[in-house]
């Protein structure tokens, strides 16, 4: 069972997002980076499936050289291999990203280039930053694979993925023959913390680097500029300090918000 | 023409699909041409009764013998075949799980660009690239985007467009058409689908046995963050929620600590809540959390740190230790009841 988990490097935003002067990107001069949360769960799921069924877990990303940091996080979580589709700075759109990933998967299949070298291809349902909701479906379509999206429970039995998606009041259950693309949501598992020893080992694991091919696509989708919504500059009303504030809170709940009879 | 994908239950259109129709009409106002709708399933034609009021002239009812259960690729392929026939300037879907998924499959099948979670139209002139605004980071950032294609694929972010009948507001005064509100015309569409399109199909639905008020529907939500300090301390928050008939939620930090299950998580990658009041206890107010509670009518923050971001972003603030404030509040509520 060979499993691929695709991840995206995104800024680790805090309480306020600051943009660059040209409005083209988030000012990351004071920020760290992380994996998108859904994708961190994709990596954990890949590792768990391999632990249960054998095989290899590969983590892949499309991004700049610095994105090796996120690949090494995946390796430290005990993924076996890592592939960087190395770009210059600047974000790739969802179609170019999907084409590049599909191309890399075909290349990994070897000379016959037929079929998928991975039995299970995991993506995040949507990235934390751009949230385009489409890379998984596009990769699946390019490779001729089925795609199940938004999954929060996944079991693999006899070459079939049994996948559940939350809906109002329950779960939709899908049963899909592998190989398949599955896009997951946070909550499907609890990503492990890497041990210090695993982190050290991950530093020495070789990352496979490839030049990504964006493919050719009719039409365009371009970022013009980013904008932070105007701050709500109305001050919060201070109801008091400590336990003494309780009576005033009750007044607000009863008279202003009207949730207390 | 703008083609709007409408989700429905037994022929009653979903609220989010009506919101998307508002977005579709704004596009049509700029681009010219009518708004038509596409709906899937045996009862799809029934949406026509309701949609005339929202400016839809024609409903394309897509039926197939295997559409008794949701099948994303088959729905996407049907939409693609309909787009081949109709050549709309845009397909607009609601920003729901299915709206995004069907749009993504359509985009993949016809290699069309797709802009998800749009919130405003800047310009949408016929024959030109359109400029739109869309949400990033769950709405804590806005992206001005330019999209150009024979058929543009767009989803409307949930709860960003009002549900409003066509012809309301300025349209008639501006000399635009006043829609009479009659039923839309139904045109049947039979897609050409094979087994491959049904590789992914809902096999069954399992009902959940969760007790209590679901977070997304609760009128009062009590949230606990890292400041709660441990899983046992949520008892006080549970008590407060019970007293107010509400539900308890948590920040990602608290979930990552293992204090609460992920189902309780409020934020970008968790639940989106819209209560009358959100009482945030020991939560700093990181962007990823705040996008989950921006639907709250009011926010009361209880935090030891008066400089915490949530103390600025909220409507009411109490500076203090939640372990003192919440028990005192529970007592005061009991006294008042």
C-alpha cells in the first residue's frame, strides 16, 4: 500500500494578518510557516495506513525551496519519502498546481507511465490560505482516478476505501475501490508530535526535487491584490473585573442579548 | 447567460442556493442575459415553482436512473455536458461541500478556472475578464481576483449574499425588468453517463447519535481555550452552557491539547457558529478562531489579559480569571432564574 500525502506551506498566522505594501501577499517577515491543518492530518493518515497495511508513505509539496521545512515535518512524523516540486517564489494557481502534481505522479509511475504508483492519494479538502477547493478533483481527473472529498473517517479494507463525510445529522458513507484520491478534513485523526530523534533523522533524509510542469490551460485566474477587511474599531464594553462582573454579565444576557428569561 | 447550480430537498431550494442566485443576478446585471438554473434528481423540476421569484427563467432538470444517491463526478459530468450545450458565461454554485465539489469536477472535466467563495462583483462585463472579490483564510482576508474563460466557474461564499427576490430594490427603478414571480420553465436534460462516473456515490447515510444542541445551531455558545487549563475545568463551562440552553465549543489550541474532541472545535478548520452570544473563555482570538465565530451576534470575552486580541474584537469584555468569573456567573444566573 503506497500512500501519497500532498501538503501546502502556509504562514502560521496569529491574531492579525499584515499584508505586504503591494498587497500581493501576507507579510511573513515576522511569521513562521506551517502545513495547512487539513493536510497535516493527510500526512498522519498516510502514515497510519502504512503502519496498518505496510508500504511507503510519501509526502509531496509544490512550493519554494523553503517548503522543504514542511516536508521534513512530514518525514519527522515518520513519512518515508519526500518530494519537492520546486517553484520560484510566488503562488501557483490551482490548475497549474494540480497539473504539476499529476505530472510528478505520472513520472513516479516510471517509463510505462500508466496508472498510479500510489494506491491512496491524500489531499487536504481545501488549503488554509487560498481555499480553492479543487486541486484534489483536478489531480484525480488528470490521472483518471475517483475522488472522494471532505472525509473525516477513513478505513481501508481489501483494496476498498470506506470513507465518511459529515453532513447535517450524520455521515455520508462512500465505498471506493483503490487507487483513489481522498481529500480529508481536520478531525480525521490527531497528528502526532515528532520525536526529537525523528526530527534529527528527517534532517538527513534526502528530498527528491523536481521541476514542476504547470501544463497549458485556456483562460486565467489571477490574484489582483489582497485586502484585509476593515477592523471593527468599536471598543468592547468592559463589564467589570473578576467575579464581581457576574451581576453585570447577567444584565447583559437578560436585557441586551435576551438569552436569559 | 448565467447558469446557477441549485441544491434542493424534494424540490425545495436550499437557502445557500438562493443566496447564490443573488450573486448570479448581480453578475447578470453587469454581463447582460438571463439567469438559468440547473438542479439534479427526480424532483429537480419542482424547484421551478420557487425559483421564478428569484429571477430564474429556465430550470434545467437533470435526471438519470442512478441519481437516487449523490455522486459527485456524475453530477459534475452532467453539468459539463450542460455547459457544452448552453455555453453560459458563468456557472455559479453555492459555497457548500457539494457546490464546491460539483464545480471542481466540472472545472476538472473541461479545464475551466474556478474561483471559490466569492463575496462581491466588481465588474462582469460581457466578453471581458471579470473582477470579483473572494474570501481567503475563511474571510479574514479578501482577494481581488480576475477570472477569464469561456465559462467561468464561481461559488458564492455562504451567508455573504442576502436571499432576495428579483426586481427588489433598484432594478425596476433603473428601468430593469420587473420579474412577475411566476414559475420558471422546466427543460429536462438527460446526461450521457457511464459506470466510471459512478465510482464515487453515497452508499448509505449513517445518522449520528450526538446528544444536545449542535454547535452550529446553538443560540448560546460557551467556548474554552488554552486558558481553561485542562479537560476537567470544562465542567464550569458545561454548567454555564446548560444554564443558558447552549453548547460548549473549544479553540484549536484546546483541541490540540486533547482537552476536547475535534467536533467541538470552532474556527477555520472546525465549526462555524452563529449564536446570539458567544462567550469566549480563556481564548486569545487568533485569526483562525475568529473566522469560526464571526457569525455570532455578540461576543463576550473573559480573559486575564486585557490586551488579548479577542478583548478588542468582542462586544463585551470581562478582565479576570475564568475560573473565578464563570462559577460566579453560574451562581448569579441561578439566582436570577
